């Protein structure tokens, strides 16, 4: 058993060498996911559940929940942030995912874990081995950056929500072309309870 002093020395060495983990995606992709989630939160995106939006954006539903807690429900805040950047579109998201792919190939972003260690008992014997890891949501986005939904998912994408999203984005783009400040669309209550 190591002594307390050697444990404290090892802990000090580990703290000195610590560096923050690499991000999962590029800043542009994170910003677009945030803006698309904010649009959905303000009822300007597709009328779907948070889980369906997460599947469509290839992120975890807990990340969508986190963004929903952080983001303001005030539309003026959204429009203020929209002034500094282009309106979020699916094409911009695909370009940002391609950028993330290039950064991942250069080693600037985190890669999905391919293998994991497991322990199990077989009778009275403890066996330790390495098995292939299940693909995570971040890994699915990393493997195919241009797809709006995971390739290997058994559920079909919600094509109605995707079509509605495209129509609304096209309407917002046309509104911003004619006026300096985009006006809000008529809001409609969501189908599901909050």
C-alpha cells in the first residue's frame, strides 16, 4: 500500500500535467447547434420533441435539455445574437460538420472510443478483456458529419419535422433579405407538454 506522502506527490505530478480534454466538435458546429436549438425553443423550429431534435442534430438529448435551461426565452436576445452571425441553416451545419471532420483528422478534436475494458466473473474466475465500444452520439456525428440523423439508427428521421424546418428557415431567410431585423413568426403551442 503506498504511503500518504507518495500519493500526494503523485497527485501533485498529475495536477501539474493536467490539460483540459479536447472538444467533441468545432466551435462553428457548436454555435450552429446552439442557434438551431434556440430557434426550436422559441417555437421557430420544427414542432417536435427534444429527443427528436437531438436525433436530428446528432447530439444527446441531455445536451438539448442543458441548452434549454441555459438559453433565454426572450426573442430579443436571440435576435441580438443573430445580428452578429448568419441565420443558422442546414447547409451551414453541414459545412461546420465538415470542418469538424477536418479538425478531428488533424487531432484537434476528440475521437470516439473504439474499445473499452470490461471485467466479468466466469465461475470463480475474474476475467478482464477488451471489447468494441458501442457508438456514442458524438461518435455517430463524427463518423458521418453530413447526415442529419445517425446512420445505424433503427428509427426513421421525422421527415415532416425536417420539411417544416426547411420551410421556416427559408421564410426567415426571405424576411431578413427584405428588412434589417427579422420579425418573429406566429408562434404555435407545442404538441407535447413541457
